[in-house]
C-alpha cells in the first residue's frame, strides 16, 4: 500500500472515520477537558483549549509525514463527534524502543464510553493498517488500571503486554502483528 497524505474515509456499521475538520475543534477540546476522558492518559490533568488545538494540528501533520495518523470518529446516524483514534510515532524514549512502529491510540467522549465504539473503530483502523506492508506490527500503550482500553486492544488482536515505565508511571506495551487482509 502506498503511503497516504490524507486520512482515508473508513466506515463501520455505526461509525465514520475521517480527517479532523475545524468543526471538530469544540467537541475535541471539550472531550480532552473532561476528567473522565483523561483519567488513564494524563491522570487528573485535563487539556487546555490551546493544548487541544495543538493536538488537532498534530493530527493533521501525522498523515503527510508518516502516511498514517489519527481520524475523527463520528457516529454515522447523527454525525456526532465520538472521539479520536489512529496511529502515530511519538518518538517515545522507552525500552523496548518503538520508534518507527505505528502506535495505536484512542480517546472517546465520556458519553460514548461502554457502547463498543472504540472496539468498532479500532478494528476498522487496524484492518486498514494491515494493508500497509511497511509495517509488520503495531503497538499500543495502556495504563494497567484502564481495563476498558485493555479489552478494546485485546479484541483488536493486541497482546503480549510488557510492563514498561512511561513518564514515571507503570504502563503496559501491547503488540499486534499485521494480519493478512481479508479477501
């Protein structure tokens, strides 16, 4: 698969994954300022409006640089912003090193928790990444206390959790081998 410079549109039964637009900023900023959303990502530190703006700008920058990145996830029936999901290379300084390996990540609005949206969106994104022969695997980093995200990751085929330290916190590094694309 040739690298893409803009996010492809992915559809699932209930969701649409596209690139972020300016209209996504307010719901994105609202989501990242919700303590329930950032609980397992930043602890009690919510994002400011400016930090959310910089996050959205970085989402756009990932695609032309890496050929993969983050999508805005929307509910198909209503168009409502559900959250962010995708792959990045954050150049993390960790052992084992993961530089150059797509790192899956996701954050969903509190109203969307527990509805299976993350599982559905990650399955679609992982299937898309599986078509890219540049990568034999992808990884994700999850707080050991975040049992909901661990279940999402495992359903998408992420396994073999390795305990690591990230930002002076215990974290689990999960890996997923590229799957043969379904015909």
